[in-house]
C-alpha cells in the first residue's frame, strides 16, 4: 500500500506524550500488542507521526524498522494528519456499482483536492475507504462520525456547506 | 410484564440513518405519557431489510414500520402505543392487509428464508445476556461439557456436513479433528471476523445482533479440540460489532460462562478481541495469525497448516463467524436436522448480503440450493427503475460473476465452482445494464493491486500488469491480441501465487472474459463502452434538433471543442452547435451548462 508521508512538523503536547507513555508501559511486556498500541497512539495523536513511531519502538523495545513496517502495511495507519473534517467516501463494491466514484469526483472537484489529501487551510481531508458495512444505504460517506447515505453528486455542495464554518 | 415491546434495529445500517436518536425519542415520549412500565423498547441487531431502514417492529401486533424518522416518533407513541391505532402510512406496504397486518414471515422478503445463523438477529437485545439465555443460549455448551466427549462433539459437527462459510467450503468437522489430534501444551481457537469482501456484511450483522452465539460456539470448539484460549480478529471498521462483542465477553465472564471451570466441568476457556487495521490479505488465515502476533500481515506458506503450527506456533483452529454461528443449533438439534436442509454436499443455509442494483438491499439467509433467480427476483424484489439484470458478483474480489442465462443455477459450493464462479463469503452484488463489466473487472483488480502484500512476485507484479492492460482496454487503446495476453497472464498468476489472494485475484477478469467477451470486444474493436461508463470511451453529442443555439456550451468548454454549425433546426432561430471529438476532453462541462434544454447527451 502506497502511503502519503507528511512534511508538516510534529506538534505533540506533553499530555499526549504522558498518555502514550502510560499506554506503552501497560503493554510493553507483550510484543504481540504492538498493533494495539499503534492503534491507540493514532487515537491520541490523530495520526502516526514518525516521532511517535520512534517513541513506540524505544518504549516497547521493538526495532523501529518493524514498527515502520507495520505502520506502512495497514491502510488504517495514517502517516499524515487529517483535516478538521475527514471525509471518507466508501468505494466498496456495493457503493461503487451505485455510483460512488461520481460522488468522490464531485467532492474532489469542489474542494480541489484528490483522495488522500488535505485542503491547505486544514479544514477538509478526503479519502476513499473500503466497505463500512452500510451497503444498504449505498453510496455512503462519512464526515467524521456523521454518516450520509443514498448520495448523489448534486447533494454534495449542500452537505459541504454545513461544515464550512 | 410489559403489554407491548418495541424493537428498533441498532445495526450499522440503521444506526447510520439515526436509529439511536429514534430510540432516545421513543423513550422520552413513552416516559412523558407515563407508559414506561407498560412498554419496553429494545435495541436489536439487523432485521435484514436494510433498504427500508430505520426499522421498528411493535409487538404483540407485529407491526413493521419502515423508514421511520425521529419526527414520526411522537405520532407512533400517541396513536399506536397509547390509543392502539396503527400508523398506516409508515407500515411496510407488503405487510398491509385490509385492516390488519400480515406477519413478516408471509412477506416475499422473508417467506423463502430460513434463519439459523441469523435466528436471533433482530429478535433479541444483543447487549443483554439474559435474552440470549432465554433463547436457549449456552445450552449447547452445557450439553457438550456435561454430556458429550470432545470426539462426540466433533462427530456431530462432521455428520451435519457443515462446510466453512468463509469462502473455501472446507468441512468444519474434519478441520476440528485435525487440530484435536495434535497434542500440545497450548492450542488456540480463532474466529475470522475480518470480512474483507467490500460489500459484504453478514459477519458484522451476526456479531452485532447475536455476539453470544459466537462466544458459545468458540468455547464448544475449544472443548472439542482441547484449547483454552481464543481470539476473535475483527475489522477495525466495525466499531459497533467490537463494542457489543466486548460487552458480551464481559457478561459471559461475569456469569461464569467464560473463564475457569465452566459449568463445573473443569473446562477453562478465555477469549480476546484483536482489531484488524484495514488489510484485505489479513482475512487469509495464515496472514491473520501473523497479524494477531503483532506483525505485518503477510501470509505464510502452507503446510504447515494451522492445525499443526498456527497462532504463536501452536495448533490452531480457525473458522469464519457464520460457520461458528451454526454450531450451537447443530449441537442442540442434531446433525440429521442440519443435514436435512440444503443440498447433498452443501447442507444447511447460507447468508447473503444483497447489494447493488436490487430493490431489497439487505441480509438474507436461504437454504443451500435456492436458485439465484429466487434470491434476486422473489426475495430481493428484482431490479429497481425497470432496468434489466446483467450479472451478479459472488465472492467479491476473489470471485466471479453469474450472468443472466445462468440465473436458475441452484446456489451451492459445487454448482458455483462448476460454472467458474465461487460461493465466497456471501457478498452478492447485483449489476444492471448500466454497469460495464470491464469496468467492474478493473474495479476488483484495482482492489487487489492495492491489497497485494508484495511478498510474491506473480501477485505483486502480475496484477499490476493486468491492471495496465485493462486500462488500455477501457481507454480504447488495446488490440484483440491484448485480450489473449490478459487471459494468459491471468492463468499464470492463478497457478503461481503464494496465497489465496493472488491465486484468486484474476477470477473477476476471467469470469467477465468468459461471459462478457463481447463487451471487451466492443471496447477493443469498436472503441465504445456499451454501458457508457468508461470515461475514455464516452463521446458527447449535441442533438441538433433540440439545440437552440444559445452558445452556453461553447462558452463552458475549456478545450474550445464546440463550434456553431450552419444547420438551423425547424422551428429554431439560431444555428445549432456541434462538438469536435478530436478536441473534446470529456469533462462534461457542456452537459452541465445545458441542463435546461438537455440537448447534450453522452454515449
Ligand atoms: C485473500 C483472502 C481473504 C480472505 N478473507 C476472509 C475473510 O474476510 N473472512 C473469512 O472468514 N475468511 C476469509 N478467507 C478464508 C480464510 O483463509 C479461511 O479459509 C477461513 O476463515 C476458514 O474458515 P471456514 O472454514 O469457517 O470458512 C480469506 C482467504 C483469502 C485467500
Ligand atoms: S460497499 Fe459501501 S458501505 Fe458497503
């Protein structure tokens, strides 16, 4: 899986670091918990900056090369930060045959970014996801935790307007 | 005692259309009317008819309300729950009869279904262990631990003829006997809930609607093969399923149904959840185990099989969620009961997730041997908008498509393999005349190119090369020779890849080449996409008879491809415009600019 790696400087807070250290402390006895630690770390920071991967590798005494290998293997791990609103359009089969691509193209056109990118003001990021299991509502997209179903391209402008504060 | 029960679906589909708010509103309205001791609201798992969600069923009448909105709740409470008058406008039409309602079993959607794996979905509250126990829950485990030896348990499962529902169709009883035979200080039971086929949601619905049945089945498997620990590997995209499963595990521990000395039998069993992180190959069992161990989820060569050397190097049995969901019922009702359903070599039922161009998108469970026509036309309600059925895709990115002339094939493992398709895990995506089969093949290949783990070269490089050929075809740049090359490469990848991902990745291409070669040839020879999907091949036209000559399209065109002709249509004042296909970049801006007159079309 090809990954976009961020050039935006790392801005972690001491609180985040304290949370991460507690997490590492709790799991460092068991190297099979690596993925769990990385998932939780992503929940703390919103993504997995290189600096955090280094902290995990050192804290859990696992070679950095392995941590990096895991973070680039799985689609869920994001090496670049997401926008304030992350739009994720399902491109699973059920959504695809019902026209999800045209929905994605429309959002891309309106925001001027491609899937996997973030707008310059940091408000929106866009990604194509796999089936989220709401195929009955296809085509489907998520904006953070809000789910929108039975979409058509002409609804997009109205939906995006709700988030442009 | 409550006089009425209101069941609201809390599955992912209905939750996405706000069923949680509906439940909150129901509870507050019921409390406002002082009915809280008479009416009980229950959040259940998936009822199956996701197309009509959010769904609400009121018992004892059995009223099936569909597409309920939060605003409808006060009316339902006031009219139905308080005054006893059904809100007819919200009833699912199929259930409406003169002045009563038909039971759900009589509707076309449910009549041909037989629910075993889904028996509790949409019936019980999955977050309450007592409801599961009231529906015979944990009785099968008790029977195994106190009345049957491990060998007897395996024999029942084997005699039932149950085959793995994860796609391969391997006999479950036989698989258990392999793991049972290998002595070791520690063995494991694994449940594959990775459900990688995009567009399939059977396993998710079972975990969300009836999590305890998976726990019970895994404990039974542990007893049968001599394992005391189990792992459920769930996709991270399924947060509701993970939450309910964790809750169920906690409750089972509290009741002593997991942990030490279960039912005073001396048998110990413990269960853990591990989350996937979005890698399709992790559905493959050896990759799944590598992933549980905390590594990149790359597959391992087999042999050694997991029954010999599986998770953490110990003998392991892995089954799919739906496979496990059948186990408690088989133990309770006997092998003959299960074997009496379905076909000779594929016993029991199969759950399908109907999606795509079909009226009743949702979840259905039918006896093996039901024909595709029955599933699509009777249960699924046919194709919406008067369109024609073209094909159904089973088995997702590893499977193939079934064309219209094979719709009367009885669905079971062997019949589908015989027509060059596969059962797969149960995703069934319907396509109509507006879908281009070459585009669909390209869609699946794009998926496998992205998901190939890169360990073996036939899969890593081969699928990429196939993708390039398909791109050439959909852009109208290919020759007939390319079709032969595509087929040859596909067969080579199938034979030489390390794991099931690569071995099956060419299937969608091979199946579409077999049944829809004429569509490929139209792209290659005539340079047209018959369904009008492939962007590189569509052409935009201006209907000279409709064009009023306003020139909006020419102004919208970024490529200067539109110019005025000297033809004036009868009844019009200005000469019409035409598009120069040599210059056209197919952006569609002209068509957008002509929304009012609609003189521009694409083909
Ligand atoms: C690429 C690939 C993906 C797979 N994905 C899944 C999956 O998502 N769920 C599943 O149960 N089995 C999946 N399988 C099949 C498993 O390897 C395994 O055969 C199955 O879990 C065994 O369980 P069963 O005997 O109960 O079917 C996949 C296989 C391959 C090759
Ligand atoms: S394919 Fe989009 S939600 Fe399932």
